[in-house]
């Protein structure tokens, strides 16, 4: 999909003051950085970390929803959920391909995930207990993802930005699909509305944590914004999400589980209560309810698929040899 053999991928780019100034000038001019362009090693490593984590999150994110495909309440719901899970798998593949242009292999990224060096979004370490959880994931989790990802369409790294255009279109559909599930439940029986409220109670705070730590505690945000990998800070995106989502909850007739969530006329947005960052870091570091199960599922899939990868490589080598033989005749 994109070129390999990257300048600077081995870390030997001569990062003189002149080179760094020229690179910054390109960033400031909103030029796209392409795989064969020289780039600072820190820029490359930041992108590998971010795109890799993003790709892992898309693939691991298939698991909580895939768990409900056979239990969805109708054939229509089964088909829609199956299509959504397939979309998430495709997103992961786009992103792995974009990361590979930076000189890292998919095998390396997967090994880092399985041995704990790489992370995925903490949101996927929570269990899906009811059908309302599937609606809430679409509404809140995909809604938060869209808030994060739309600015990435203007990311300074070309392959990442281009991949995100399609991803965001599909995620927008997923968010509407989830909200429609919640709307159906809230217009149903009292038991169905109670189930929707319970799901919102459990997923609200983890969804706010998806945007990452407060700006003061975020290690990478300032540099990522200087390089225009990110366009908004964690807290700015979190505030945008809250301001967009609270009115949606009110329309559903649901209550956001935050007694401090109130409209602040002075700032033109909603105030919110404190986030439990101890829980966030506990989950990120592997202490979530589903951490072990998620990694075990990824390891099993990786191990079970080894023969497919090996067969594909052998087939590719045979085709290459056959093509060379035909050219020599």
C-alpha cells in the first residue's frame, strides 16, 4: 500500500539544527510527511507508538462486541453487528499497514502487544454484560473515538491521515447505529430503559478516560501537537465529547452518572466531576477485569493463524519465482 525502505527508519538520520528547522518548517506549512521523507527519529517513534496502539485497539475492540453477535436480539441486529466487527478488523489492517511504512513489521508490533510493551485502549478491558452495552459502546466509545480521530485526518503523517478518512466515515456510522439501539431500548419497556441506564452508568467514566490523562500528566501531548500529529489536547477533546454527548443522553431520557455534570454558562460547556485516575492506570497496567482474557484471545488468534501467514509467504515466493522464470524465457 505504501513504500518501504525508509530514510531515517534505522535512526541514522543526521539531525542537525538545519535539518530539524527545515522539518519544522514543513510541519508549520501543513505539508504531509511521506514514508520516504527524512524525519526525526522521535517523530517516527511517536508515530509507531501511536499508530500501533490505535491498530491494537481496533483489533482488540472486536472482542467485546463479537461476543454478542450470536446473542443479538434479531437477525437484523446480528447482521449489523457482524458488519461492524468486520469494519473494526479492517481499520486495524489499515493502521498496521500505515505503521509498516515507518519501518516496523506487523510481527514486531504484535509481539510488543502480547508481551506488554505496547498498549491498547483501556476501554476494551470492561465486560459487555447486556445487549445495552453494545448500544452504549457504539454511542459512547465510538463517539469518543470519532472525537479523537477526526483531527487525525489532518495529521502531518500522510499514510495515517489518509487511513483515518475512511475509518472516521465508518466510525460515524457505528456511532449512529449504537445510538439507535439505545433509542429503541429507551422507547421500550421500563426494564429495557433501566438496562440502558445501567449500561450508561458503567461506561460513562471509562469513556471519558479514553482521551487519556489530564494535559498536565500527559507525557507525549505537547510534542505530538508541535509535530501536528495531534491537533487538540486530551482535555480539549474530552470537553468536546462531554458537551456533545450530555444533550444526547437527555434526549434519550437517561441521566449521566455524574452529579457534578452541569451546564456552565460562563465557559459555554459542561462542568464534570473528578475522574478516577487510579482506576485508569490500574486498567492500563493490566489490572482490568478483562485484561488477561483480551491478551489471551489475541495470543491464541496469533498462534492459530501462524500456518496461514507461513502459507501466504510460501505462495508469494512461488509466484515471485514463477514470474522471474517466465521473464527469463
